């Protein structure tokens, strides 16, 4: 695309800026030291094909575990009122 196009330089800059924000919000690039034995275990026992996939899976599972711990803390603290049998009507 030529800079002399009808869109103009400002529009192109805006597109690049918007793309950069989208990329930054989607993922964060970082350099970390990983224990090879843990990465190999994750890759061996999961369907992860790359180290990046292994780290993503490990982070997803850890985040899920932390959320479940928070839900468990709520046990017995929330009062529920309703008719469970009525809610189940119409279900198989």
C-alpha cells in the first residue's frame, strides 16, 4: 500500500497502533528460566507439542486450580433458596 493512498499516513499509523494494542492484550512476551524436567513431564503427559504449549497448559491448569480453591472457600457461606425439583422439570 502506498503512503499516497486515499487512506493517508494517519490511518495507517492508527491501524498499526490498534494492531499493537490487540497483540499486547492477547499475550505477553517474557524470558524465563524453566526447569527442563517439568517441561518434559508436561509434554510427556499432555498433548503439548512445544514448550510454549506446555507452559500455557500448566498456567491454565494452575489458574483453574486457584479458582476452584476460591469457590471451595464459599462452601456453606451462601444461602440458596429455590425449588430444585421445579428447576429440573422439563429436563431429561
